[in-house]
């Protein structure tokens, strides 16, 4: 009795490109690319805003300080004046004076009427945290963004409170040095770098996924 030849083993079915994971990865890559394009749009908007601030800085005419926040962009870095009836509290923050020396900025949260949010006034820098003996009055200076600005997350979630601006006094309170005035050049504009990061993340995710699937499909 002769042995019959063994039947050939059935060939393994070819592996197919995974559909659902591919859709998920492509959706993620498309989202990253969209975020990169959005950052490029934000870059153009920020450049236009900086140009507006530079024009404002070149103007010598004064504007009336707005009664309520937020202060329009067209008024930032403009000269203005406000009457502080009395400082209700002092906020001490690190800063520099107009000669570049480090110090403590004395920011007065001033009452300007019976009601309302009042106004922030940078009355100058000091060597220590002792508030100046200043009880208020008419202050002339430059309108700049206030020290407390909403974060990106707060803006995106709709929880951002109206940002308050601040008046940097031309003449400091007695015993203080005039604080340095921020300029349009201090406005951050990192959107091009952010766009490049999103595009890089999209390319890396796509390349890594393709290499992983090709390795999986090898017989």
C-alpha cells in the first residue's frame, strides 16, 4: 500500500489595508493641516494688528479713556488721561523703568466713579513692594494691554472676560521711577512657528502610519 501525497496547504488570504484605522488617521491628519492653515491666517491678522499698533504709537493726539473694557485695538498705545478718585488696591508686579532698571511696578486699581470696573494705572516702579503714598488725581499716559489677558483656552471656550487695558503714567507717583511703556514690537506673533509644527505633526503621523501598515502587510 503506497502513501498518498499530502494535500498542499491552503494559501493564507492576502492581508488588506485597514479601512477604519486609515479613515481615523486621515481625519486626524486633515485636522492638523486645518489647524496649520488657521495659524497662517492668524499670522496675517496679527501682522495687521501690529501695524495698527505702530500707527497708534506715532499719533500724538490724546483719546478719551474708554469707560468699559475691552479697550478697542484702535485705542491701544494711544495717549490718554483719566481721573483716579482713589486707588482701591495696589498690584505689585515685576517690571523695568524707562532706563532699563529692574524694579517692582506699582499698578493702582483706581475708582473713577460710583460704579464701574475702574481703571488700572501703572504709577511707576519701586525698589521694594511698599505702595506709594498716592491718593489719586488726574493721570496722563499711554494705553497698553493690561497685565491680565484671557488665555487661548478661555477665548475658544467662550469663558473669556473682557480684557482690561492699563494706563502707564507719564509722570510717576512720588518716590517712583517712570515705568517702561510696552510697544507694538512686544506683541507676540508665533503663528508661523505654530503652523509649521502642525504641518510637521501631520506629515509625521502620515509617514509613521504608512510604515506601520506596510510592515503589517508583509507576508
